[in-house]
C-alpha cells in the first residue's frame, strides 16, 4: 500500500458534480493498493497515518498529528500511485491490485481510520472523481504500508 499524504487547509471530492466527501484543515490521503497487499497492513498504515506528525506545534515544528489537531482526513482511492513509471512514456499498471481485491482493502482502511479518528470523509472507489485541495505548506509525504 502506498499512501500519499497532503496537509491541506481544505479538500473535497466530487463525483458527477456532487460532493461525496469534504474536510477543512487536515489531510487528503491518496491510497494506492498493490498486488499482494493484505488486511494485516491496513490497521498499521491507518494508525501511522492518524499519528503521523505533519502539523506545526507552538514552536513551528512538525510535532502534531491528526489526533493532536482534530483535523479532517479525506481518503481518496488512487490506483495510479502504484503505477510502474520506470521506463518509457506511458505508465504500467501491472503492480496495482485488481479492483475486486483492492476495494475490500480500501474499505477496511476506511473502517480502521474511522475507528481511530472521528473526522473521516471518503472518495468513491472506482469512480471518476474531481479532487480539490489547497495544499498547506506545501507539506506532502509518501508512506509505504
């Protein structure tokens, strides 16, 4: 699993012009699921995301997490994160898990995140989504699960 975290001042996801998820200050997380990813990875990665320190404390250092700030978490499924871009001019999607395998893991990740954190919004798995966000900082990290 690959999680791309972006600290934002706000974020939203639209499908067919309708907002399906939105947050204020917090993190927009793009989640890519690879072949071979397992349910055992889900809880560990969700806990790491919620606890990851990417918000400034009183001294301006990144010492606060979503838990500390009570910020929102917007989880967006994005299989293109796991694309093979090592050669040529076109990405290869061989590393990505098939939708039938990835969707249950995505749903399990959302459940794990909701169990750990109260403010979780979600994009739509398999949908053509329009994601709006204002990256704060900018602060962006990639976590491998």
